[in-house]
């Protein structure tokens, strides 16, 4: 089958609701290191990689040793907390299956560490849908387009034939900076805040895949 378009899925807040598990793991890790943290700050940094998150919280770039220590503890705790509790968000399974039927090449493109992506994709039983699992924790953080451009390159597709499914403002901007169309899901931000996306849905099961692709101007045949 000719793969004439690609779909790049963000993970946290798009494939699976991980926000509370991330909040709890950040809160516990930072409390033990006497770094102030609260839910308002979490909302401001959710979706960024750990380097940018700590830069925002500390008001300065973290030293390499501090970044490594906090990241290892926080991510290990996150994986422990979410193990056995991950549930795909509404519509995810239907969309993945229909996109596969249409011949789309699909990839996860997440700012999370590779270990988190592997764990969640395996626990959700979604591995067979993805041609690539791309981790951006060592790349410039969104809104930089580096992660999406890497995913498109791995899939062997031009950015102009890729759609990004995102939930964050930074992710929407990163998609556009990569030259890609963006579908935003309002799982972590209100619909009104995501207006820069090419299409905004409350949740994926709100609209069928074919209609969404048509609105995005994607040719599927």
C-alpha cells in the first residue's frame, strides 16, 4: 500500500491521560529536593521536556548533574505510579485502526524519555500501529520543530504530508513551524486556547477520521 501521508501522535494528553501521574511524580521528587512546586506551575510546564521544565522552575538552566538526578528519580517514579493504570483516551483506538486502514504511516512523537514511551505503548497494546517511537527528551523542546522533523524523517515522509495530533500550545506551534498541519485535542487546554491549530476537537471520538482529514485538507487516496 502506498503511504501517502503520516500521522505524528503526541503521547501525554493525546494517546493517554498522564497528567496526574506526572504531577505526583514531579511533586514528590521536587519536594525531596526542596524545590517549590505547585499545580499552577505544573500546568505552565506540562508537555515540555525535563530540561525546559527545570529551567522554568529554577529560573535558570539546571546543572547537568542536577538535571540527571531529578530526571532519573522523577521518571522512575512516574513509571511506577502509572504501571497498570494507563488507559487510552476516547477515540484513540478507533482512530489508530482507521488510519492504518487508510495506509497512513504513524509515529509517536513525544517529549518524554524513550522508557516512558515504550512502557505506555506496550501497556496500551498499541505497538503494532506505529512505525516509529520518537523521544524528544534530548532534543530542543517544543515549540522547536526538531522532534516532528525527526519523526517525519524516520518515516521517510515530507513534513508537508504529515499531520500532528497534539494537546499543548507549544506542540501546535511546533507542528506549524515544522510545516505540518495540526489537529489539537482539548484534553489539557480549553478549545478556545488552541485556536492556532488547523482543527480543534474536544476529544477524538467527537469526529470521524475521514471528516477530520477532509477538514485538514489531507488526501488519503
